[in-house]
C-alpha cells in the first residue's frame, strides 16, 4: 500500500506517538510506502521529527500548517497539503488531529483519494469557548462526508461523535493507541537510580502525573488535592513529568501553599524515558478534564502501577474501579485526594490493582497489534472503494 499520513504537529504527545508508530510499522514491518505530512513542531512540548529521521521515515514539513486558526494561513496550508497529495499519489490518506484532519479530508476528497481519519480526542470538548465548540462540531459534521471511515482510540470517542450526529456507527472502529509495551515491562533505569537522581527517598510514596503543563491537563486539581494528601501521608511526593507554559504558574502556587518539598519536576522528557519515571512511582494520577484515552493510563498499568483517574472520555475503559484503579468523578478534588490516600496507604491494594491491569492490557496496547488492525481498516476501505 501507498499511504500518506497527515498530522498538524509532530510534537511529543500521545496522538503524535501513535501516528509515528503507525508510520514506522507500516514502513518497516509491512513494507508499505508511507509519507508523513506535518507542520512545524515548535514550542516547549518538544519534537518527534528527529526520531522520525533516525528511523529513515519520509517526513514532509509544511511551513504553512499551524495549530492556531488563521483563515489566510489555513487556506495556504490546504493548497500545500493538496499539492503534496497530488505529487505523492497515495492509495489512501490517513489524517490525524483537528486542523490537519479537516484540511486533509477535504483535500483527499477533492482528489478522489480514499481517506481514514483517527479521532485521538474530540475537537469539540470541555473548556472551549462556546462559539469555538460550536464551530468545531459543525466543521466535524461537515467533514464527515469527506472520509470513508473513522478510527477512534476509545469507545467513548465514537459515542461522543455519534451523539453529535456525526456519521453512523458502522463508520467507526475503535483501535487502542499502540506503544512499545516492552519498555514499560522492562525499564532501562532502576527505581533506586531514578529516585536518587531526583532526590526522592526509598520510603517516599510517589504519585506520578505524566502530561504537558498546559490547560485542561488538570494539574490544578492535583495541586488542590495535595494539601489533603500531604496532611494524611507526610512522606508523599508528587512527580510531574513534562513541561509547558504553565510551569512557573504551578511552581508559584505550590510554593504559596507550602508544598514545594512535596513536588518534583522532571522537565521535558523523551518518550523513551517516561517508563523509568512511572516505574519509580507507586501510583499514577490522571486528572485531565479532556482527553480521548490518555496513554499514561495503560502505560502505568503495563508497568504494574495502579491508576487514579477522573471519569472522563475513555478512562473508564482501562481504569476499572477497584479492579485496575480508582475512578473519581471529574473535578472532584476531595474524592481525588481520598483515592490517592487510599492507594498510598495500602501497598497490597496497589499491588493487586497494578498486576490486574498488566494482565488485562499488555497485549491490547502493543503497537504492532494496533498497526495490523489499522491496515485491516485500510483494506476494507480500499475494497469497498
């Protein structure tokens, strides 16, 4: 097969890692001809462009393609995307993310190329201004006619789009976001070494949160809960893995609460090293208020760590209450603190939940399994075409 993938930015993030694994596997494991079209990866989130280059992948960066809405730039980006597809002549276009998803689907449609779109997270979501939420929902409903099939990273995304009147159920397939599970089974650095490097004692209880320090990632709720947690568990440490524009704001707030000694920051971390920090922790906290299915949830479980998560989007599909983790009503700080305290206080409970999560989800989240299922969708679309 000859496939063109399109994503707005190749930054360090879940949707981008998912896409890169798909491109790598299609090229190296299945012998497909694959290119990845993307915009510039600028900002504090880091970039995966270097990794793509090391893997000898065909990455084409369009300077016109940016995340922010701008009618003039977006028009230029559309024609640039269309020209790339016309030159490459793929059998199928696979789009990812909101901006690239709409521009790519339209370009593929006008060129009469079959198209598949992956929904990593709904483009219309909690926290958006009402006008923007309405606009994205209308745009997604309009763009639905421009692609042949949707792939969603969790059943919750399918339901949200169906509830918005976008397509029919037969047009959707859920395929969990793949990853290198072997890294999370076998970290490259020992827990003792990681903790020593970070100044964390062996007897500290470590709660890790892996996320960019950005809006909607829910760090505020974890900081609010920390006051109650530290009072009950004095040796608790909160390990924040990631960086972003809100770091100074969070540091100031944590200092004002007198909790600076309980928080540890890693800064920007290469995806390959995330596993070491998860293994060095005792439990994983996920407090985002919008996210399709955060990769850190299965990553934590595959590493044998229990998870505490807000009940959002696809989280309940892996954070099964009292079986693989503790599920908390979204934005409920008191119950979030209670759940963290419960796990921090009970080593046997942490072990039971973590082991069950590893047993259930290790095979489901292998990137090779994901890629094979994606190619099955391609084959169906091309056959129907």
